[in-house]
C-alpha cells in the first residue's frame, strides 16, 4: 500500500528510525482501525521485492517494519530474507490471524477480538501489545498473556480515541500488575506518520 521513513511510534522499539512497509489487505476489520484504506488489497499497486528493498535502502535507518493491513496474509519469507541480506533488522506488527511466515528480529503481536489468532503466533511473539478500548480489554489482554512465552514483553496501549478515559485506568492497572508496561502512540503526539 505504501512505504515511508519515520520514527517507530509505539511498542518496545518506540522512538527508533524505521522504514515502514505497509501491505494492503486485512480481513480482521477493527472498527477503530486508523488505516481502513488498507483493507482492500486489490486497490493498491504491487511492487517487486527488489523495488521494496531499493526503496528502503534510500534511507540511513536499518530497521524495516512490516505492517498493514494484516501482513501475515502473505508469505513473507522472501521479503524478510531480502531485507536482512542487505543489513536490515526486520520487525512485524500483526494480529497473528494467519500462519506465521518470515524471518524476524522482532514480532509485535497485537490480538484483536474480531478474529482469533492462529496458534503459532504465541511461540513467536516478542511483544504482546494489547489495545485497550474498554474495560473488558484488560481480561482479553490477560488471556493472551498466558499463552505467550515468559520472555515476551507485555504492553497495554490505549486506543487513541479513548485515551483520555482509558489512560488513567491503564496506569492503575499497570501499577497493580507490574508485569505489564505502557505503550503510547507517540507518533500521533508528534504528528508524524
């Protein structure tokens, strides 16, 4: 769908320079998705892996973040191998609803209530990022935290439109449950993509 160089705005790698590769296509359908134009893959142009890698090489940062839409709709073995071959670290942001593919340095798994994750995401997740839209999302986050490895970073992130209401609840929740950490969408505060 698009590619751009910016700062990673959320999660464990927040603040790092990153080349984002956004793949079109998503069947999860989160009503609060901020990139709904990514859902229909057929309206976006196709690029070769070589063209994607050449685009990434135009910038000095060597972190490539594959996102969507839902990037695991596609087999990402060849793309991630090509990026790593020229010196990129590869991160993915995924809801985990499709079988796991790709060669990753970091896997951000953000489960959604609208479609169940594929079971193989749990053993591959380096980061569980749970979006908190309402109070029941804390229980949803805990359910998934029991399925990831003990080394997985656990993050709670307020959904942007509900931040004023949910942020104080998340702060209190983390104080009572210190295995969790806060994630904020810092790119929105900075007004960058």
